[in-house]
RNA sequence: GCGAGGGUGGCCGAGCCAGGUCAAAGGCGGCGGGCUUAAGACCCGCUCACGUAGGUGUUCAUGCGUUCGAAUCGCAUCCCUCGCACCA
């Protein structure tokens, strides 16, 4: 129709952004009371925002804006995970230094975040490479140290040869063990390193998962797996007079232990082979095999010549050193039970070790599973009561009933375990975790210096708080650790805080995951000088209410953060134990089904989209393409469709606001156009109710982060408003209310355009600060009304189609008579045993309907269990009346709605509550 | 191997937790109509089968089962995705 106003997104965006900035809309005052804390994982400043970031921050921004409009105080900050190895490489490549490079990247990305219209409280911005931030990493380290949660010890650790640094276990991925950052295969090295003792919290962290009911199930499961709790027992086997402890989850099989195995790295191993050089070199071979990332190769072992005394039987069993025994699992030694452990079985077969059955399947009545019951059970090796199992073929690994175990025979596995713990002197119940301590040393420059000095006299001494931060010296481009370079010798040389003698600074820096393990606390009081965060305020504002970010951090960042939060809580720094109440793992952004990634080159540049279509289009497309947690494909068509919608909305509101639009003057008087049956008042009410219904459902969708559904609701309201505006007697006030609703409800998603349109519609103040729309009327039952209208319209179409009516003249819609509604109510209220027909016929008015009543009663009785309540006859009639204009427009026919009681008998008899009778005249 | 999550109409994807209002939302693609000189954009319908009055039949991986009633609950099987894995 009218010339659409040109939609100059760049101008619109700049205007809106300036307005927000000037009004300081997104600031969270320090005296806020428990604001809604909405947080996206802060980015590593690589220099360029990618679509994953855009998706992440669009989600948090839309939600934060929604919360603000709901009248809640909101904390929505942003910062930079600014330390990390890539900056060192980039600095060397570009002949600059990591600091400058990083700050430039931050500058650029901050600009991009601005351009996208994300509303952050920039006064709370944190940058982890800033000494004002990382001094608190050092402070935290020191306080953990003082509380016994820091350890320096020699260990076999993961070394990435490409990054030239060690890595924590969590940062090594996959079966092939590659570096999480660069993908290089890691190696093992024995080094003295700093650890945070996260294992102290293993049980707490595990139990805490149960309460994280707003986390995705898979993330919770991944954390459970990672912590890997195992309940079992420790028990000692004596080897040449030396007790050696093993851990086992199957103490019930101890009688079946026919060999003993040590890890090549076990301390006893070297003792046992000390005076046998040949044996020693064989074991060195084994060690070498383990180091060379042993795939699923055959297990190998070496018999040491020694014997271990089985604590349950007193039997002497051979001691092997075996490559499948890992030094860092359990105690680095194990009892071999070939009959009931697949791995031990394989080993025993190879070295011809006795395989003994001590567990039989529990016989249950009706266990018809013949699988093991009839497999040549008579070939059994003279052992009775083995229930047909032959452990020579394969280990039987399930729990069962003990056999061949002397006094323990007949006990079930669980009871046997308890009994054995009680009976064997050296045995004790023990719980073991797979979780390892968090190795935080990094042999890199661009990280937080670990605030320790090594004094020849006092050993390692922490640097006192008042001398923090330990700042980084100038960057020296070099291979290896730049902090070990000659050029920074003067930085390394220092004095001992304890004795004042000359000492050497620790040259390892911290894992950058330390930085991110508490940054969400620093936002709460970013300028505080005395402490990392204000305890009182943090206890009020925490936990983060909604945390959004990639699932790749399921066991890294998210686990470390949980640990640090608990540790801080135990230091009385914080009164919450879990940092993130609701965690939303956003899905991938894909292109042609492939994850967008720089390495493969299939990326869409956010910058290009913003330039070409505008930030609002990008945001709208991203949020309408899929639910936040599922992956979606980026498509140009989708982007264009989103852009088209915004441009149309812009056009529609432009024409209306300018008063030259397609609607009549607001004060037109209705009724002159005497359409049969369609009272214009009903039409208006219909639209009003649809506006209300849209508000209610959009609100619900927002609350659940289902922006895609909210968008659908809003778009369909726009469609309705367009139809209504074309309707001859539309009411300008209602159109405006509809548009205001659309603008408000879409505001969190496409904030710039909506801010502009809000202004055009003469909205007061800024949309970003406006109140969320509320329905005019109680929307109870609107669902049923919508369904009734939709069903009825579909039925009309259906009839027209199936009956082949070319040009319907008149549509008569007849609501079921009141007595049928009453009958339905009675049927619904009837007790299960009650006779429905009887109950209905007890009503005099219904009984008066004679055969019709009996017939309908039978219908009700037949369907009694699937009956659902309907609108009252009067409401049904009113609802349909409000919708007649839609049918009139669609078929260009007149439409009448009648109450069943006033209509002709024939027609009315077809009507049921919720299902009006329809009569169409051609 | 262990664990978790899944398998829905041509495709994508809701529904499943709280069984009936589900032939099953929405989008895409396809078809028809409107608008238009035409195309595009946009708007309105249709899109499992049969059917000249809103009907009937057969569907939600497969097979059993529970129930008056199952896409939804249970069991088994097959397949897919992800995580962990020589873990004692």
C-alpha cells in the first residue's frame, strides 16, 4: 500500500544506542537488592566476535531486557578472559607483546558488542590480564594455600609440546589424549607442579550435582562421570614381608584372586627388581609402552618371582608388573581376579594363570534367560553350584552369590563385601574418586604469576597480601617459558618474605581457568580494593540466576567454578555454595549442518550481517531459528525473512504514526455498515482478546527462554493487526494498542528498531525502561476460545472444500443449546460408578428434551472418560460472534451466529458444546 | 564396554515429564488462490489416504504389554548422538 518508510538500520541502531547510553539504562546500582543475575560466559579476546558469541550474548541480552521490563533489577555484566597462550603467539607473529595485542582485541570486540546492542553495565567490566584483577587470583591462591588447598608436588603430568606447558587432566581430551586448545597429542612428564586440591571437595561437588536441577541432564552426568566416585575397600597383600595396599570394588571376589599386579611405576616395583638387571630392563620396556600412548594393545606383564599373600586365604599368589596397571589409579597395585574381571581374565589367559570361579549368578525364580544356563553347563570343572557359568571362557563380572569361598559361600556379593571388610584385619571400606587435583602451573608468560618465592633456606614462601600483585615483567619472545629467559632475571631475583635472604620467584603462571573460576564474583564489586569481592553484597546477589554458554566447559570451567565457590564459602567469604542456579547450554551455530569453525572456513561473519542487515535482524534470526539449546543452521533465507519482517513492521508503524495510514479516524462510529451478524464491537473485542492472549503466552515463553515461540506469537499478532487494520471499521486505539504490544514484546529481541517504533508511537521514555505489557482482562479460558474459533474456521473450510461449494453465500453457525452444556457439566461431575444417563435425566429441563436428550446422553456416556469441559453456551456464542468477521473476509459470505435455543431444531441438533453446527448456503 | 540423551508426517522440529482437547504446533519445501501488465515480495489456504457437509481409515523406530483409551507409561530389540573409558 503506502510507500514503506525506508528502514535505515544503521541510523536506527545508532540513535537507540546513544539514547541508552545517555540514560545509563543498563547500570546496576550497588545498592540493588538481589538483582536478577544474567550472565554469558565471558569471551577470550581473539579480536573477532563469532556467531557463537552472538548467539550466546543475544540470549542473555534478550532475557536481561525482558527481566528489566518486568520491573526487576538486573545485573548483566561483561568482561574478558584475557590471559592465554594465543596472545603470546600472536604477539610474536606481529612483533608486539601480548598485553598490547590483547588490549587491541578487547577494544575491537567491545565495539562489536556495542554494535549488536547488548546492554551491559560496562562500569563493571573486568579484564583478567589487568593487575587489578589478577592480584585477586594471587590473593585467592594464597588463601587457598593457607587453608591447605594448595600443594606443590612431583607428579606425572600432561605436557603439550606445542603449547610448551603442562595441562590439567580436564584439559586433555579424547582417547588419543590431545590438548584442548591446540589438538596436539600430549606427553607425560614427571615435574614439580602446583595443584589446587579440588579432590578435597570431590564428595561435595558430587552431592551438589543433585541440587542443580536447572542444569541440563547431560552436563550433570558428565560431571558425575568426571568425579567418578567408586565405593569399595582397601586391603593389604603382603609381599616379601611388605604390606602393599590395593583398592577394589569387588572384595567379594578376593578368594578368587590368583595373581597380583603392580604398576611399573609403583615404588615396590623398583625394589623387587633391584638386583635383577634383566627384569629391570623388561620393566623399562613396559613403562615405555605406556608412555607411547598404548592403544588397545595386548596386555603385557613380567613375573617378578615374588609372591603375595592373599589376606583372605593366606595363599601365595604370583606378583607381576603389568602395563595395564596405572600408577595413578587406585593405589597403583591390584589383585587379579581372572574369573570375574575381563581385564584380569585376558591377562591370566596370556600368562597361564589359574582362573577360579568364586561368584555364581544369583538364581531368581523365573529367570528364563537361558543364555548362560544351558551353555554346556556339564563341562564344568568339577566345581559345583556354578550355575552353568564357565569362567574359563569369559569372566563373569556381575554381582551374584559366592561359591568356592569357604565360610563365605552362599553369601550374596554385597553381604560378602561387608563381611570381608569386618573379617580381614587390613581391609577397610574406602571410597575413591577419579577426579584428580587441579594442576594449575603453566610454563607460560601470559598468565597470573604464582605468588610464591623459593628461598634456599625457607623453601617455598607465599608473598604477603600487601605485596601483591606480583606483576608480569616485560614480554620476551622466546621458546620455552619467557619468565625463565635471561632478560627477566632481575624480575626473578627477589628476597624472601620470611628471612629476607635472596630468593627466586616462581616462574610458573596460573592456568587461565583460575581467572574464570571466580570472575562472576568480581562483577559484583569490580573496584573493591581490599578484597576480591564484597562478601555481603555477593551473598545477596549470588548465585548467578541464569548462566548461558557453550557446553564445551561442562567439566572445565563449570567444575572449577563450583569448586572455588565452595572453597570461598568455607573461607567464610560467601554464603552460597553453588555459583550457577540455572545453566543453559546454548547450541551450535552451523552452516550446512557443519559447526562453524575458522579452520574449515565455513563461517558467517557477524560483522557482515550487522552491516548488511543490522543488529536487530541478526538477533531476531538467531532467536527465532531454534530453541537456545539446540543447534541450528544459519541460512541466508532465514536472515532475509527476519529482516523482511522488521522492515514491514517498520513500514506499518511508520504509516500509522504519520496518520496517513490505512486506518480511519479513531472516532469513526461503528454500526453504519450493517453486515449481517457481525457487530463491529465484537470484532474489536476479538482483536483485544488476541492482544491479551499474545501477551500472556509471549510472557510465558520468555520466562522459559523460548524466544522462538515468543516470536511466533508476536508475528501472528502482527498478521492479525494487519487484517484488522484493513477492516473497514477498525478502531485506531486498538490497532495502536496492538502495535504497542508488538513493539514491547519484541523489544528484548530487536531492541533498536523497537526503541525507534516506540518513539514513533509516542511511548513515554525509553522502551528499554518501559513496563512489560499486561493483558486488559483476565485471560482465563482464552485457550479454549482460540481453539473453538480455529476449529470452527477449519470446519467451515472443510465443508466448503469437501462439499464442493464454489461460492458460499451465507454461513450459519449454531451453538449447542444450553441444555446440552448443562448435560455435559453433569456428566463431567458424575462419579465413576454413577450412571451418566441417569444423572442427566434427573434434570428436569433436560428430560423435557425427550429423545434428543436420551440420544445425547448416550453419546456422553460412551465418551464419559474423555470428556473435557467446554465454554458455557453464552460464552461460546459470544466467542464465535467475535470471530465472524474473519470468516466473512475469508469466504466473502455473510455469517450468522445463533444460540441453539433460538435456532431451527434440525441444525441445532448437530451442535455439541465446543462444536457448533454449521450450515452453509451456496 | 559403562553412562546420558534421542529416533515424530518430504525435510527441520514441537509435543512425551503431568495418557484423552493429537492426523499431531511452527518453519522450510511443494501445490492452489489473492495482489500484480508480469515476476518477485507480501497475504490467504492446502500439503497421510479415501470422501459432493465438518466423516472414515491408517500413522509418531520395531515388537510386546499396562489402560476404557498410548506419540505420551512399562519391558525388550534395533539404530543415532554425546560423554567417559586398560578406573582395579
